[in-house]
C-alpha cells in the first residue's frame, strides 16, 4: 500500500510538471548565418554542466529561423556560435525575437584547444522593454561588474575601510523595484557571492544564511555558481575534523550512502536532507577528478543515492554525473559517434561491436600523426583479422582527409569529425595522437591506449590473449 501511494505521488508530480510546462518560441533573422543549424541548449544540471538540447532549426536562405520548446520554469538557454556562447534567459509562455552576433568562426586550433573559452554574448531581443528579464539581468551584470572593478583592489588588499553593505546598497538602489522572483533570486546570490569574495562571510556562514533552510534553485546560475564555490572540496574540509573523518571510510570501505549521510549529518550546515544530498552529488562529482578515493566505490555510492532518493532532480543529476565520469573509464562504454568516412558513408562506433577497435585521434597535417600512420599500416597488415584500426581526423574538410588517405592508400578506416565536432571534447583529446582500445563488447579495455611506438602491439596482444581471443 505504501509503495502504491509513493508511485501515485510521483506520477501525480510528473503529470503536474507536464501540465504547467508551457512553450517558449525563439525566432529571428540572420542572413549571415543562412544555411547553418542553430541548436538551442540548456544545462541538464549545474554540477556537471552537461548540455541538454531544447530545440534546433536550420536558418533558411532568407535568414529566417524559428523553433520552440516546453519548460515549466525560467531557464538559461544558450547556443554555440563559432567563438561565441550566445545566451538568453527564457520565461514560460514567452516569444523571443533574438538578434545574433556578427559571425566569428572558430579556427582549427580553437576546436582542438581543451582550454578554449568562448566569448559570452547576451543575445539582444527585438522590441525589448526595461521590464523584460533579459534587459534587467544584462543591466544588473553591467552595474555589478563595475562594483567588482571599483572594489577589487580593496578586496585584494583586505582594506578594512571597504564597506561591503554600503557598496551593495548602492547597486541595489537601482534595482530595488524590480518585481521578478528569478531576477531577485539571481541578485540575492550575486550579492552573497560578493560577500564571500570579500571575506565578509565565510563558507559556513554563507551555507547557513543562504542554503541551509532556503529553497534550492537548481536552474538559477547565480545560486548554483555560489553553491559550487561554497561546497568545493567539502569532503576534504569536513573529513579533517573529528566528526567527519569517517567520510572516506564510508565511501571507500563501506560504499554506503546511509553511513555517509549519517556522518555528514553531524555537521550543522547539512541538517537539511535535501541540501545534504545535493552536496553529496557535487562532492562525488568533484572527487572523481582527484585520486583520493576508488572510482568504482564512488560509482556504487552514487548509484545508491540515485536509487534511494525521492527527489527526481537528484536522480537526474546522479545519472548525469555517472554518464560523465564513467564515459572514459575502463570497463564502461565510450562516447558514441556517427561520422563520415572518405566516401561519405556514415559510420558509427556501434557498427564495430563484436570486434576489437584500436581508436586513434589525429590529423593529416601533424608530423607526429603522419609518422604513426605508417606504423598503423604495419599493425593493420599484421593484425587486421584481430582488430579494426579507426582514425578520427581533425582535418579542415572531408575532402582534405579523402585526398590524403587515397594518396597514401591507407587500408584502415578514416573518419572525419566535421558533423560531430564535440567528439574531441567527448574523448578529452588534448594532444595528437591519442589512442583508445575498445573490446568486443564495446567497452573501453585500455583508456588511454599506448601509441604504436609505445609497445602497443605487445600490450594489445596480451589483452586479447587474456580474453581468450588469440
């Protein structure tokens, strides 16, 4: 009976969300972008910052574009436009005629650079008014940036004459009459981040004042931005205390979400169970990129939290974290791709299932890659019955790759990245060449794998032998 009640409660909640979700319509004219596809995105969550597609459209020959999506809340919407990350904030049941920036394409170097930072561009909206949310937020950001600039030296030198409350009140006097909850929440957490930056309030005080018993604003970047600062390395900080020293044992030894919650509950800033879960999710995500804990143990704890939590948002965040942190771990499936070969055939990673794959990321204009292509030829001649060799190429055009491959008469598979440029980001490619070895089940066996000049043949042979395939 209790299980049935929970089921219908969740079902009612989901149906309620669907009922109140309303369409957002985005359209405009940008003749300079004619023929290009616009993909409007949001963040699936603001811990992993995984991207979620909302809608997409092709700009027609006259420059017109239009698409719609449904949402039940105000959200941050963005799209990748060459060197720009162009964005706006959309409210439910609203129509936005947007103005795109002048075209500024990425170079090949930008595409490859894992540290590339796009130019943030707040999209203009035709016929906007001073009461419109994007106008208010853009104006606030401008005034707030002036505040930061004018007081940065005083903050840096810890000037005791700096009156933080006075500085905030000067800014707030301009926006005190704005009647929009999203804006006022955004403003509130920006002020809190300023207090935190100026050391007026430390993390514990910020947590108690702004997070412990306050509404969790999952979709507000100001709230989540400060959240990610305040609880950064929290496991390590609290783990050094007498009350919190069991954290790493709870995870690494016992792999227990219940023991972890019990330990964290001894800290007064985490007596709110919902906040506690969100902090656990944030810290599990961050700790995957350190080497303090077993990754498999953290995956187990993460799966337990996802299974036990009654908060749908937390289930989704846990799923997003799992997908992000396991995608390049040995024993897990690597990111899928569908790319064109030299003959314009679409080839997917899934099409190689049942075969071993030695996967390379390279370019035909790199000396190091060209040198290793010849080694790959030898590997292919010796082991084509045992594993496939696939090269994903960052050449400027498919035609350039095709010309090179046919000129050299390479017998193994070359794929061009062009229709799925995010594949380099998905595989965390930071240098050329980079290799992975995928087993017959489509899982990563070596991640990363050695290059041909690093005894790859010997290591791969031993892997296949251990698996009983040689």
